[in-house]
C-alpha cells in the first residue's frame, strides 16, 4: 500500500537561539526535505523533541508543516504512556489535518501485551486516519509482539504500518513471514534505523522512517529504488557509502547530531532543548568530515 511512500523523514524541530519555536525555519525545512527525496514528513516524533514541546507548539508545528508540504503527507507523533492523552491528541491531530499519526509503544510503565492491545485499540477507536505503530524497545523497555501487531491490524485496518526500531533482523523477518508481508498490500513495515534500511528491505520492509534523510534523502531514495528495481549491487554500494553518515548521526543521543548537521548545511535548526545539549566541537568536527566526504558541505 505504501500510502506514505518509501522515505518518511522524522523531522527535527528548529528553534531560535533563545529556544523558542522557529516556525519559519520549520516550513523551509519541510520544503527542503520533500525536494530532496522525502515522500512524507513526520513531525513531533522523538527526533522532533516532542517531549519538551508544549501541545500548543506541537500543533502550531503541524499546521506550518501541512502548509509547506504541498501534496506530501504530514504525519504527527501523538503517542505517549498515557492512553487518555494519546487518544485526545490523536483526535486533535486528525481535526488539525494530519494525514496520519505515529503512536509509540508506551514507555516506562512497561504494560503487558494485553495492555498494549487495549492502549492501541483505544487510539484506533479515536481516529479514522492511518496509524503507524512504533516499536522501539531500547527506549520504551517493552517489545511489542508479532501477535499483538497482527491482532491490532485485523481489528483496526487503519492501523496499517509499523516503524520497526527493534534492531533485530530475525524479529523483522519473523514478523514478515507471519504477516505474509510479501503478498499483501494493506500493511507496511518501515525500518526505524537508517543503517538497517537495506537489510530490512530484504526482510520485507517497504522503506524507512529516517533521520539521515535530512542530509542524504536523494541518495537514500536512489538506494531504495535500486533495490526494488533489482539492482542490489547499486543499492549496496549506496548503503556502504552512506554508512559513515548513518552511524555518525547516532554517536550521541538523537537529535543532537542531526541538528548539528543541519547547521553545517546552513539550516537554522538551533540547539536542542534541555535535557539534551548541543554537539561539542569534537563531535561537530567529526560529523563535518563525514559530510565533506559525501559532498554535503
């Protein structure tokens, strides 16, 4: 189905020097992303620093992104570890024009699988727009099972995609096998890790929800298109060329380094809000070296 395309960029949120929300630069960043290979844009995800943004800021960002994206879908991160709040925010996102929502597995409180099923069921019953489930056990402390995902999709068809950031190719392949992902067009799996995009394509994923596409979106699109056209050698060459960037952007907590990378490109992303901090001089120098090798600065 791929209603959101092959590359969804999890967009960083630009701030002014005083830490306030920079909507003008956010709109310009959306335009840059869609001009450089992004099929859709995700706002208010982890990369977008949603935990340190007010709800008013988040919906102002959604409005600005929608106005700038043209025909490209804009997805909003609305999930949390509070089911009632997640439902309310999801409804509000739909009313505000979001083309879909991303709902993360509840973090810290570590619900059992039945709790996950009921949590996402409540969200699904709150909206009619497409929902992407987000499984990232390294941040949430809980791994959503294949059975829970499939049960949710069977009950609520608009739960139609998974951002798989478990970092486990065996798990990805097992889910693809159980879901018969190669023979269906009603559910999509996206890699949640840039460095695993190509391996996950071979395990049944359709694309990536990406951070590196802030810097190398066109190259990533070429890689994915090459894979699906059967030119695996070309896809592998691009993957290996971009691997230093994939790894370099995550040498410290995201989005510290992607904001530094944007600044190196002349995009006024600003510093992260506390408790995250800006990249230090050594990190910036190393990142600049990687970007120069790729002719990105």
